[in-house]
C-alpha cells in the first residue's frame, strides 16, 4: 500500500475517532482489515475504538495480537499507547516502548517514549537508566537533568542517588545557571546532600543572585538552605536589604523576625541573660526598621504593620514584653486597616485568650461606633462585629444573647444593603458578612437548645442574602450544611449545583452533598439523582489518570523541573483520594437499592473495593473554605454543622469497606486465583502500611476505636450486626463455594459466548479435565443457631425508629435510621444469596440453615414494611399547611426589613416540599425493596 493510499484510507478513521464516532471508526477499520488483514496500525485503531466503546473483551485480543508482533512504526505505537493507557496496562505499555527502543537504538523519539512510559508507570529508576543511556548516546544535556529526577526513591537509597545526580549535574559541559529550572534542581541536590558551601558559591554569584531575584522557587530553596545552615542573622540582614529595595514578599519579613529572635529561639532550656539582652536589642532594631517601612508605605501595603504585630506577639510569647504591647500594635493595625476585608483574618491568629478577654482590647472595639456612610465604614463595622464575636466567653453565649446578636447583625445587614443597591448582579454586597454573622448566631442557638427553629431562621436570612448576592459561595455552602440537617436534600443539591463546581473542586468540595448520600437517595424508586452526582463528581479521577502523567511528560520535554514534583504530588493525591473512595462506596450502597442483586455486580464491586482497601489514602477535602465566625471558645461552624456530628473520614470508609468486602466475598465465587486471571490492567499500588501484608480475613476482622468514633450509633449497630451475620454464615459459604477451576471454566465459556474469543491466559481444556475432581474432601460445617444479635437487630432498629418518632426527631435522623435498616435488609439478601438456590441447599444438606434464614427474613419483611408505612405518614405530615405555618412562626425573629411574610412563606414551602419528597421517596423505596426481596 502506497503512502498516499494509506493516508487516504486512514483519514476517515482518525476523523471518526476525533469526533467520538467510535462505531464509524470500527466499520472503517473492518473494511481495511478485509483487504489487509495483517495491518497493525488498522488493528491498533480498531482496538482504540473498541476501548472507547467499552468493548473491552474484544479489544484485549487485538492488543495481545499487536503486542506479539512487536510494532516498530510510530503511528502504530502511538495508537497502542492510547489503547494500553485506556486499559490500565502500563506494564505492557512500558514493554512495547522498550522493545521499540531496543530494536531501533538510534531513534531518539523511541528512547524518549520509553522514558515517558516508565514515568507514567512510576518506574523512576528504570526511567533514570534510559535517560542516562540517551545522554551518552545523543549528548543532549537535558537528559542529564532528566536522570536527576526521582521523587519516589526510598529514603535509604536517597543519599546515594543524590550523589549520583550531583556528579551528573556537575559533569555537564553547560552550567546549570543557563536555566532557572536547572539551577533550582542543582540547588535542591546540594540542599539534600548538605553541600552548603558549594550552594553558597552558586547563590553568591551574580548570576545566582539574578536568578533568585526573579524565580520564587529558587528564592525559596535559597532561603531553606540558609535556614539549614543556621544563618538566620545573615538571612535577616539580606531580607532587610530586599525590603528596603521595595520587596514586599511576606517571607522576607518572616526572615527579619526570625533573625531578631535567634538568641532565645536557639538556646537550650531557659535563655541566659546575655541571650535575652541580645534578643531585646534585636527586637528594638527590628521594631525601628519595620516602623520606618510602615511609615514609608502608609496604607498602600500592610506587610510592615502586620510584621510589627507579629514581632510584639513573638516577644510576648518569649516573655520579653507584656500583653499591652501586643494590643497596642494590634490597635494601630486595626486603626490603619480596619476598613479592609482581610483585617479580621490577619489578626485572628494573634488573639490569645488573655488578649481577647482584656478590657483594653474590648474598649478598642467598642470605641468604633456603627456607621453606614460608606463602604469603608461598613467594613470597619463588620470587622468590629467579627472581633467581638470571636472574643465572646462561655458565659456570654446563651440562647437569648445569641438570638439578640443574630437579630442585631441582620438589622445592620439590612442597613448596609443601601451601599450596594447599584452594583451589578454578579457583584457581592459589601454587607454580606453581616448576614453570615447572623446565620452563625442562629446556628449557635441551635447547638444550645437543639431546636430546628434557629436553623429555619438561618436558612431564611441566607436565602434572602442570595437574592442580593447570587454569587456568594459562602452562603451557598452554609445553606447546603443547614438544609441537610433540616432534611431538605433537594435544596442542598440545588445550592451545590449553583456553585458550578468544576474539575478538581469535585474532589475537595463534593463531600458537602455526597457524604452519607444514601440517607437521602431515592435510587430504590428509580430516581438516580444522587448516583448520577456520584458518577459526575468522579470524572476528575478518570481525567487525572489520563492527563496528569501527560503534564509530567510535558514538564520534562520543556524542562520545567520545578513543576514536576507538584504534578507528581497532584497526581498521587487524586489517585489516592479519600473522597474518591468514599463517593465510590456511597455509589455502591445506592446501586444495590436500585439494581437487582446479581453475581456479576457483586464480583465487579468486590474487586474494586478490595483495590480501595489496599490503597494509601490522601484526604483532600476542603473544610477550611467553610466560613467560621463562631466564638473561639466554641466549636467551628464546620464542626457544628456536620450532619449527625461526624465526618465520613478514613475510619468511616474503613468500617464500611470491611462490611461490604466481607459480604461480597461470601456471596461471590471468586478467590485470589480467579481474580488474577480475570483482571484487566495492572493492579494499583499497595499502601506501604504493614497492615496490608496481613491476610485479608485478618484485616477484615480488625476493629479500631478511631474507626468506630466516625460512625453514628446506627452505623455502629450495623457494623456489629454485619460482623455477627458474617461469622455465622462464613463456614457454609466457604464449604459450598465451587473450586477455582470450575469458576474459571464457567467464566471462559461465558466470555467465548459473548465475544467469540477465548478468555486470555485460560486453558479451557485443562480446566474441563479437572472438573471431575471438584468434590471437596472436608466435612460440612455444623449448622448453628442464628446469633441473637442477628435475630434482634431489626427489632432494635424499629424500636429506635419509633423513639425518634415519639421525640419528634428531625427528618434527617429518621431517614438515617430507616436507610441503615434498609441497608441491613439488602446486606442480608447479599449474604444469603447463595442459599436461595434449591440445588445448593439440597446437595450440601443445608435445609435447617435455609429454614432459619427464612424465619429471619419473614420477621425482617414485616418490620421493613411497617417502617415504610410509618415513614410515609411522616412524609404526608410534612406537606401540610400546619408545617408551613410553624416554619413561618419560627422565623418571626428574622422577619424584618426586606424579609417579609411572603418571602418566609415561600422558603417554608420549599423546605417542607423538599422534606415531603425525600421522606415519601425513601418510604416508597423501602416498600419497593420489600416487594422485591420478600418474593425472591
């Protein structure tokens, strides 16, 4: 085939793949393969289209065929890289690129692809070997620096490899200072090897100074080297020169402050009189220097005045001055910058309890009279209110006082709205923080008396605030938390979607709506809102797996070495994200309420959950972004507004993984041998935690107090029940489970029926020869009575549910109790799935066990049906006029100014309708599950 003909025939395939028309690409490939059945490029493009069409089994056979042929042409290798990345077969990708490079060692492009393949797979040592070989072969300096990168080196080997990297960099014919990134890498190597004299020579050169003045990364590395040397005084003097020249980097001011306190900071035990005297002299010099800079800058820059506050605070902590000096510096700062939105955040860290409670500081705040003449005076008032609230003592925090403060903040907010009446709708109101303060006050009331009336007040005033500031993310986030507590998840989800969360924010913020999402899920009725939200929020992890390694490759190609560690950390944190796996587990919990229980689902989810169980987890959830204007002596808003008072952290994830892995393991016929044969792609890297080396049954049996601390009382009951149920049925599962060769033979037959191709790596004939030897030698385990905990669990949950009803428990708490009961109902179905088959019961003589399970199921069926009916009544009551009237009556304190009766009534309607929808939906879902599982 000529090159022109080749291009003409393959162009439609590339266009189809670019446009996402995978079916069209497959059809075009098949036409070409009829004429040229051995064309590897066409096979590779077809495999790519099959992978993108989710036809994995068919693509696997093509992949194996292409890899066996060891392709050498660049288009085929490029296409296969996309295919193997999509299948997660990084090992095969590395092998293919290395084979191509070995076959054509003069091809620099193939060498680079082999290097990048190892980078994508995390094989840094092999990548170093290739880059070193490429430097010797092609005499390119950049390959030296490629080989000097290795963020995954074990600590024991790190020094040795840094010495090797140092030798490579210093042997380069071109100096490192020709590029800021190369210079940064050189400095980093010297820092790790503690070669400070050599580093100083580089840093003190004119070129080194010039690079550090323009590169923040090099400047920070230089600063770290100075600190490791203990050259605080010299660094402080250099920082003073930089500041005098106009540099206002806060890190330079910190260097000045660190230098001032060196005599007492480095002394062992109590500092001597000489050290103290020297430190006082340093403080006085620093105070004079910073005061001069502050006078010079005026109100243009706040770095020097804030450094003066920090100086006095450090002196106070070292016992070198009194609290009056600290308050004086804070008063000066507040006088100068009290009309800036950042003032409160700047000074909050210096408000020690003795400062916050001092009469002088309170007098400073009370001296500022409320004024709404301008935005500046309004901002000063807001800062005063924030400081006053932060400094409240326990005795000042009562229901009456907090209610009065909430009304006061809201009244001042109404007065401040006039200053922003002409702003565009995309702008925030200058008075918004007063609305946030008012909401914090009412949330505080709720924590004191437990009445949800206060939360209704907070929700109403925040909803009003959003009519004035549509883009206020802080108000949206507070409302998400409040509505979840109130049992109005639809409204919480609306506010989450209004934030327009994108990309990596799905990892940091999705916890706001997806933590314990099963509580509000209506998947059992066919409403897939929450499962869909789980899938959408998980797209960032797929993108990370496909894209971030490419960013690392681009950083190497363009020699942006300072970016490489950040990209690698970013990829690692997303790949091992705690929230990713919490969302995955929530999706599994919801999926089982919607889809029919089938071994295919159980097998697939079992493998994925076991991968999660082996993974090292990084918690990327952002809680700091939530506003917090609660008093320092009280829990933060985040802690107060956590639904059920606990967060779904690593302990929660571990607990539910143990529940579901064990249940799926009992219901599945897969074991480690079968999994290995059926696995597509490479296994994820295991956590270095020694616990992962224990056998899986031992790990599943471990119970830790820190894990239980993250569970609600209902979840803890579920954990104990699931453990008892598993212990009771496990011997019978293990005995009746078919041998691995039988399972593999069945899997091979199903694969061949589905794709027309045999299962990879499985000899069907050998397996069929073994089928005559599948009878087990051991005796059947004795059948024991069901543990009391297994029998009584559902009755206990029903009693707990009735108590919540009698005590007018919140809808969210009622739903939590109901959905945990529902979850146990489904887990019971999973655990007993194997014993529903009459042939299994008959062959293994499990009649008595099947009878006991049937008795338990009959009891459970009646309880689930009754709970569903009771929940339905609660839902009907939520939609009544009386409930709306009660909401409106509860909001009397905030019905002032522009918040009128009609506005409150509309909020009441939205909240009660959302409650009614979710409560009735969960009730109907339980009824549907009852009809499904009671008949099976």
